[in-house]
């Protein structure tokens, strides 16, 4: 006789869907020649222009040494620029360039398409309710809004 199979829990479904969503997003964003960590960093810079690299690293929950390599790569592509912080010349303020701002618009389009595709089975009210419930669970877990927890485990540069 077979043992009863326990029902699939919500945590498993979140992991299953989250892994699927992350893989699909990485593929979509890869078409813009970006990785998800670069995408999140561009969003963080746009949300707090002129932040220091240390402040961005703190916001994303990643060591500054790992963030510097991400900033370097984006700067080499002309998407961000470092400027001396007028208040403390030892620090660099990070800003999006015009090219970075334009790419951010493309990222937004790709993210909306990704969201629409992923949640196609839900009507607008269900989507809003799901977002609300997921935000509530994320807040309860102490997760920073809009920040992927994967930044904590980025490989060294």
C-alpha cells in the first residue's frame, strides 16, 4: 500500500512559480543584453539618483565589493556614470546616463510583458489581490520592497 502523498503547500507553489518566473525573466532581459542583477541595479539607481556605491550596496543587501563590479560593467556600457559627490569628494555618486534612462524604459516594457504573460490566467482584480497578498507576506518576512534577496548571495567579482 502506498503512503498518502501530502498536498502541495503554498510555499512550494511560490518556489515553483518564482523559479519559473526568474528563469523566464532572465531570458527576456537577456535579449536586452542584461542580467537580472544589472536590471535591479539600474532600477535602484533610477530610484535614488546620486546615491553612493555604498548606499546602493546597503539598499540591495550586497557587499560593496560585489556592487562595484556591477557598476563597472554598466559604466563600461555607458549606462551609468560615477560623479564625485559634492558633499564628500571621497565618495562617488552614481547616476543613469541618457542611454541608461532609455534602457530603463525598455526594461519596464519587458517587465510588463513578463508580468502579463505570467499572470495571464488572472483577471485584473485577481492580479491586484495577488500582488497585495504577496507584498504582505514579503513585508512580514522583512524583505525590502523591490529588492531581490539574491543580491545577498551574488558571487564575488
